[in-house]
C-alpha cells in the first residue's frame, strides 16, 4: 500500500500541483521542492528545468530567497531576477536557465 501511495503521489498528485501552479502563474517551467524530515529540501517534481539547475538550487536553497519561506511561511515573487538582490546567491544558476521571474 505504501508503494502504491508513493507511486500515485509521483504520477498524479505532484504533477497536478506543479501544473496548477504553472497555469496560475503563466510559467513555462516549475519545480516542487518539499522539506524532508531531516530539514533538507528535495525536488520532488519539475517541468522544464535542467537536472543540473535543480541539483545546484537544492544545495543552495537555504541561501536563496526561497529559504525565507521555510522560516516565515511567506510567498516570494521576484518579477525580475536581474534586478532583485535576493537572487544574488544563485544568479549564476538563474542566468544559465535563462528565466526572468521567480516565485516561491
């Protein structure tokens, strides 16, 4: 039963969440990171983002604006990643993926 629930989560639930967020934000790419029991973040599902980007972002997540949501439970929307200093810890990654806006 645990394996079935896990399979359903990855084949139905997580893609639905990511697709709903993409549609709402009119985004071409999206990823869903979940906080694990040990406090680390893990990308559970993504669309349109490179594996390298996701691996590096996961490593740096707590340095980035996204780390703020873990502590304050706030949403962060950055309309221009080139002009917002909150992206400075990961601007090299963002520039490599060539996207302009970011939401957590």
